[in-house]
C-alpha cells in the first residue's frame, strides 16, 4: 500500500486561498476573467508564451481575483495568439497578434486598471449568430 503524504497547514492555507478566489469570481466579486485561446493555431502562434506571461504577471501582482481560462480556436487564426478580457459590467474585449510584452501591458492596463489597450484590440462585445 502506498504511503500518503499528510497535508501541512501551509498546504491547507493554499487550498483555502485558491478556493476563496474561485468563489469570489463565481459570486461576482472577481476582478476579471482572461481567456487564452489555445486551439492548434493559437498554440502554433505562441499561446503558451502568452499564458506564461499572464500567469507571471498575476503572480507578480499578487492578485487572486483574476480567473484564467482557456478555449479552442476563436476563428481568427491569422490573428493568433489571442486573448479575451472580461471585466464585470463591461463588454468582452478580444486582443490579437499578441506577444508576451503585449500581454503584460494588457494585464497592467486593462485587467488591473480597467483601461482597454486600443492598439491591440480586435473586437469589443460578444459575437452574435443570427
């Protein structure tokens, strides 16, 4: 029988903090959701580097109220890598042709400060199918 490692107080604190941050977002108290589009085209264009830059910025800012999600192809393969930023009570904003440096700027200016970065914006608002 395999020996199981016991959870430490620090392990429990990390689990509690992670759960609290997810609950805050689900209950509408979260700051933002950032979706990194990671379809095959996105991955080939550098989406992993975009994700790494985003996660690095979240860690540096020590924020726990930014939900990071992934999705498949958003249908604009020639604009990959792309992300979508969603803030409470604001339309989603899709950014494209990203680099890690652009991702860092979007995180600081849009996610943290609430100001879009117009020079990288592809679309504002949700797509509608008629």
